[in-house]
C-alpha cells in the first residue's frame, strides 16, 4: 500500500451495511475516504499515512468468540480513531473496558445528553440532539484514560473519549440521516481532530481515476458492458478518457430490456461519442436459459453467467481483451457481499457482482465501485454527459427478468414492456420523472377475474412501484397524486391485452427491496 495522494480518512470495515455511507459522508466534507478491511495490519496503515481512522459498526458481538478485532498495534500509530457502534465496542474492549449485552436492546431514536465537558467531538451539538441507535451490546465500563462526554436514557456510555490519544467512540450512528447532527460530529472528527485538508472533489476524482485506470491497464485492451444506464455510461466515458481506443463497449440485448431501449441506447452512443461500440443480440440465448426458471437467485445467477458468456463471444471480434469494465457502484457490492470479504449479509446477487462466475478470465475494472449513485451523477456532469442520460432512473442489468415475477416468457415480457412504457409515459406527462428515484412495473405470478365489455376476463395482474431514495440503500414509496395512478391504471387495462388489474406497491425499503426479486 502506498501513501494516499490526498489527505485521507480510512474506514475500517467490520461488516456494517453502513461502512460506505461513512466514507461518503467524509467525502461530502471534501476529504478523501476509503474503506479498508478490518484485517489490515498496523504496518500497512502506517505506510498509507491516513489522517484518521474510523471503525465502522458491524453485526458481530464483541463478546462472541472469533468476533472481528483490528490489529492492536493500530492504537500505537498516533493516528486519531473514531469508533462507531461495534467500532466503539471494540475500541473499548481492546483498551481495557468491558462490553455486555444488557436486557434492553436499543433500536431507533434516542436523545443525546451532554455531560457538560468540553469535547472537541461534540462541539456545536445541542442538548437532546436526536441520535439513531441500533445495538444489542453496550459498553459497561470504559478504559482507563477515557471519559464519558455523552449519554442517553438507555445507554450511559454513548460518547466516550481519550482526548490525549485522540480516540473517540459513539454508540449511535452519526452517518445516517436520522442522527440530526451526525454530520457535525463527523466534521468535528475529520476536520478538527484529524485536521484533514479539504482538497477532494469530483474533479480530483476524475484525475485520480484516470491515473489509476492508466496504470492498471497499461497497453492492454478493455471490454466494457454498456447498458445505457448512467453508471456504465459514466464508466465508459471515464475509461475512454484514460485509454481511448483500447476500450471497446458491448451493449447486450438480453431480451429483458424495455420497449425501444436497444435502439435508443445505440443511437445516443453513436450520435454523441466516438467510442467503439458492439451490439450483441443475445435474446434467444437468455430466454432459452431462463425457460422454466422462477426462483429469483437462480434467475440472477443465470443472467450473470450469460452476460459474461456474451462478453466472451463479443471479445472474439474485439482483439486481445484483458479487462472487463463495468459500472458497478457501491450499493451493488454491499447487497451482494461485504466489500472486504467481511461478515455482512447477502441480500441478493446483483448480476454484476455476486452473479459473476468465479473463474472469470479477465480482470475487473470498476472505477465507480466506491461511489453512490448521486456521486456518479455528479461525476457524469463533470465529464459532460447529456443531462437526460445523467438523470435516467436506474434499470437493473437483469432487467425485466426480475420484474416478470415467476416464469419468464417472451409473451409475458412483451406485456410487461407495454405496461412499463405506459407507466413511465404517465409519470413524464405529469412532470414527476425527476422527483422519483426509480419507477418500475412488475408482472405478478397470479391471475385475477375481471369484467370487460360485459365479459368475464381471467388475466394477468401488474404492480406499479415508484420510490424516492438517496442511494438505493433505503427507499420510500412515492406519493402520487391519485389522478396519475388512475390514468396509468385505466390506460394499462385498456391498452395492454392480457392485463386486467393494476396494483400500486406501498412498501418501503426495508422491509421490501426496490425490485421484487
Ligand atoms: N444490457 C447490458 N449490456 C451490457 N452491459 C450491461 C447491460 N446491463 C448491465 N450491464 C453491465 O452491468 C453493470 C451494472 O448494471 P447497472 O444497471 O447497475 O448499471 P447501469 O445500467 O450502468 O446504470 P443504472 O444503474 O443507471 O441502470 C453496468 O454498469 C454494465 O456494465
Ligand atoms: O445492475 C443491477 N444488477 C442487479 O442485479 C440489480 N438488482 C437490483 N438492482 C438495482 O439496485 C437498486 C437496489 O435494488 P434492490 O432494492 O431491489 O436491491 C435498484 O435501483 C435496483 O434496480 C440491480 N442493478
Ligand atoms: N450496529 C452495530 O454496529 C451493532 C454492534 C453490535 N453487533 C451490537 O449489536 O451491539
Ligand atoms: Mg442499468
């Protein structure tokens, strides 16, 4: 590991769903941040010379045997540390404090009481500031040299510190928006305690990313899966800036695309960019492999593998390929598996992460892997991508395959394409497209009885979904004016043959996910 080129705060990942959110909050302060696995040695960290270290939360209990511990020599590096939740607990235990699981767990909101001590970490924080908790274990005694600066009703040691050593710990999660002054606390740590320089922005991300891509790729060839979505478009333009014609893009028509999409994507790219683009018509291969499959993870694995097979096929016409580039973002990674191979839970295998074959014969090039969607949009603007491209709703690689709930057939896909097109059209006509993070339609594996023109019908049911979100990690259902849903519903039943019932999905994430499968 080399020294970072910017002042950096590293996040030691203990498997929290929120690790990358911590990094992103630090970047919002214009300080570079990167996640590293908790297993990193103190020696490696020393070489990287971070200005500060944040210990993330994590699902384990510090009292459990084999629970994750950082290298204890980290405490001798003289680098400021902030422990969050599990991070606080591990910091306490390794320095001589104790942690136990009390009867009462604490999930949700709490009011932070300040204990009247002058704490740099708590500067500007108000009495009873709302904080968000999610823990079963609690610190029961703090290490020698530490003092408590904040508490809550259920948790006496909510904020602890050893100001001399610049070690801090908080039991709540300052990185989530529900902690009202969380940003201020992170800013106090990063800017005041660590004194990190605020020299990071998307412009410097572009320069660093271009340098990284050049040094990784050398004079080799890269194949990039281009979907027409914002992530792969940004990745392709960024990589093209770095290595020019060593890049070839492949757009796969997997038969699971939306109405008119294949034509549209090719046109936008051929009209606007001078990037080599190959079109792969793989509809038959995808549909026959998916025939009779309805289990979501099985579908995802099949689709992931077929994407790669298609890329291999296309590579034959593209020269000697060494890298597969994808527009993978952080939320794709965290839901599929822990970024550091650590202990977080698998929610679903995103086709471009958990769905990739283990013996992929090319190296991966994923320059956006650490970023969230809104950061990628910012980057797209920085790179001059057209606004309609930058603001497009996300569309998953497995496409309508995971929206045709149950069995996938060409006929059901065509029906779904028509439903989707009407829904999106009505959203655009109502001027709501940009207020919504993502809108989608699913076809459900049930039929319902209806009456049309005095005749009994027994046909498919579709479900419409629209959500608001910041980063796809959590989402809420969009509150439509009723007339928009009404227009969409009557147009769908009138214009799409084979559908006689329309539902609107009012599930947030969690407990739902955005896609149905
Ligand atoms: N039809 C496709 N052809 C080629 N590559 C694809 C296709 N669909 C997805 N991919 C690859 O998988 C990656 C992940 O897909 P994902 O949908 O997350 O990103 P995206 O399509 O680029 O952007 P968005 O999230 O806005 O839809 C893409 O960046 C791209 O590399
Ligand atoms: O490229 C992708 N490949 C996938 O396999 C995949 N699965 C979900 N998504 C998109 O990710 C976001 C979060 O989706 P979920 O709440 O359904 O997990 C939403 O924006 C989903 O559309 C995918 N994107
Ligand atoms: N969110 C967390 O980091 C939780 C820490 C630990 N697993 C607990 O339940 O207390
Ligand atoms: Mg997409």
